C-alpha cells in the first residue's frame, strides 16, 4: 500500500504527476479519500507554508507544491463529494475593484484549498456588488480581500460596508492582505483578520473557522 | 559642486556637499504617475501638457523647471511622448512582446496576458515561432542620441539612461508570473531558453544604444524585480545558478563599452541576493523598498554600502501617502545619516509617486532632503 509519506514527499518536491499517481494508487490500495486529505494533503501544505514563512523555500517551490497538491486533490474530490464529506468550509477571494494584481491572492487561494477549503476566486478588479452577490448566493464562511496598491486599499472598507448594508456581514469572516495592508488598517476598517503573507492567511483562515 | 559632480561623487563613495536628490530620472520607479504629476502642476499653479515617458508605468517626464524647484540632481534621457499621443486607454498592447496591459482606477497599468501564458507547457518550438522584436523596434537610437545630447547641453545634471527591463521581468510579462515560477521547476528547458533569449535581445538592444549615447550618459539603469514583500521571488541558490550568470554577461557588455555606472532597480526584499549583485558588476542598487523585509537602512547599508551605492529608501507605502508633512520630514531626517554615511547614497522615494501622495508631502520630502542632506 502507498505510504502517505510518499504522497507528502511528492507534494513537498513539487511533482504534480507523482502526487497524482501516488494518490490514485493509494485509493486503489484501499486508502480512504478523507484519510489521504486529512493525513497527507492538509498537513503537508501546512508544513510547506511554514517553510515558506521561514524563508526555507521560496515562491516557486511553494507554487509547485501547491500545484502537486491540487492535482492530488482533484483525484480525491469526486470521491469526497460522492460520500458527502464536507470540506473545512467555503471561502470567496478577490482583488478589489480597480486593482489588477493577483500573485498573492492566487497563492492564498491555493493554500486555502490545501487547508481543505472550497475556494471561489472572483479574480482581479472585483466590484463590491460582485462580492455581495456571490456571498449571498454561496454562503461562504470566509471572504479574503486583496489589494496591492495604496490607492485601491480603500475599496476594502467599501466591500465591508456593502456587506453590512446588505445584512451579510455577520455570516462571513473577512480577512485582508496585500503589500500596503497592515493589522492597523484591518482594525480600522473592521476586518476580522489580516495576514502579511499567504501561509499566514491560510493559518488565519483555519483559526477564524475554528478548525485550527 | 554641480549636480553631476555631486551624483558622481556619491556614486564613487565619496561625500559630496550634500546628498544628491533624484526625481524622475528612472521612469520605471523613481518618477511620478502622469495623473499625480498633473495634480502636482495644478498645486503649483502651473498649466501645461504632460509628457509620458514610460507607457507601462504611465509615468511622466519631469520637466526641468520642476527639477530646478526641487533641487534635483538627475535627469532622464529616455525619449518621451505627449500625453495626447498615448491618451491613457483602458487597455493596450505592449506590441513588441505581445503583452496585454490593463488600467487600474488610479491610472496605473498591470500586465494581464502574455503570449506564452495560455500555453500549458510551452516548448522551444514556441520560442522559435514567436516573432521577436529587433533592437531598433525596441529603441530608436537616433531619438536617444538627440535627447542625450540636448539634455547634456541644457543641464548640469547627471544623465540617466533607462534600459529595457531585464530578463526575469520580461519572462514574467510573456509567461505570466505563475507560469514563470512553475517553469523554473516543471519546464526547465523552456525557462532557461526564454531567459537566454531575453538576455541576448537585451544585450543587442543596449549595444545599439550605447554608441548613440557616447559620453552623454552617467548612469545606465534597468529594472528587473527579484523581490516579493518578505523574500526574494526565487531562492538565492536558483538566482545564483540560473539568472546571475546571464546578468553578468549583460552587465559585462555595458562595462566594456562605457564608463557609466550600472544601476539595478529591483523591488521588494532582495537582501539575500546582494552578494550576487556585487559579483555580477552592479554599481548602484535601487529602490531599497522601505517596508520590505530586511531592507531597512541600517541593514542594507551594512551589507551593501561598501560595494554598492544606494538609491531610494523614502517610503511610498505608508509615510508619503498617509503621513503628515512632519512625518515625511522625520523619515528623510532619519534615513539620510544612515544611508548617506561616507557618500554612496542618492535620495528618492522608493517607488513612483501615485495619486494618493499629497503634493505637500512630496514637496516636504525635497525640502527636507536639502535641509538634512548637508555633509
């Protein structure tokens, strides 16, 4: 039977083909999909994020690890769905209106998926009305807002205000990030959390959702 | 001491009469967004049509009278065009490399799609098939020659020539940031070949410009971003093995042909790459992004200050847009003695000034630079 540590190793090494192949073999060999998810994919992405936070690995290494994790997850997903196994929760992500930057946000999306969250990524230049609509329709527990520019950062406050006006603020935790964003700014606009980088965003997400 | 002597003295790690000041000489990152520049002109009670110097960054050519007013010691010799000719469209193509750029609400632009971005696993064949620009399609040596000559006669400022962005930036434009990063591991042949092709084109382009500039240039500068906010974009080892050798060829080519100093603009946290920057022949490092990890003035001066002249460092993330004029003065007052010790420092904001910086704050930065910059 495929050892879960082999799957973890393939992900750490950033080898999508191996990760996928090993995951398929693990399932064929009788492993449960949720065991592979909870004992291999989620913990290994947590480790990868921590290594990134300590500058032991860099963006490309984390990216290819996340790609490998995603390919392994794609093998598990249909089975998890058919068994009715729910993920950690649902998150909506987007870069605020007027801002076209998405490197950090995309990475956060991958690490959220690695943390077992279902991610709805609204992309760049997202109007507040779009956030409101998607949150109303999908009922996520988490909203992640990103801005790279000092000039578009104020749009984050506007999204939070729009959620308040629409009576949706209470049902979703909001975390914000991006180069010019600070904890102070998060406090000022009433966000639930701030993360200085993608791994801390994933950790913050787990904390906020109480799935540590 | 005139401006040029002041700059050259600082770049040679000698103390001039005061810390030299830059504004706009590198249109990629030490200049001002065109909309912000128009606001500044209005604030100063001046009316004129702005010229765009850098389309990708949408930055203005800073006019001589403004440079005089702020005691600026540098001037760009990069050709510019009237704003009306560009007209700030919502999107445009960076034709030479077939990269689509979109406008943000604050009139900055970002690349959103490059020619190799939609291909899952691009091959060497894809590189060959691409219609690469020729050096003269990228830069017109005659326009540069004329401008460099004219500006040398008009001013005593140090002249800065902004070359094409470097190989990593262009690879990211063409392949998308994530594609570029993934290729380093998953498609190494293509990644290496793309970097090599871009280095070759860069060297050819610079080679067509240098003879046109002759003696009318003091600093050859180019941007190639290697830093994220908290760490380099790629591991120092990978940078050393796969990027630095190509850059050494690029820089070596310049040094063989001109006495001008070579300045590298590279954003974010690049502290861990500094040994390589020194080794490959960089003379000047910009922009010392104030809020990036390990880029604080003490740390950078200690690590790089002997071998590299430093350029930038005044914070555009927090202090300039959100601080008071007094905060700006304090920022300048605190950083000058550290970065400027023994020469080796040119003061500027650590990136282009955007519309969120009040003109009063920008003016306070220049006034404080003169006041606290005396040696």
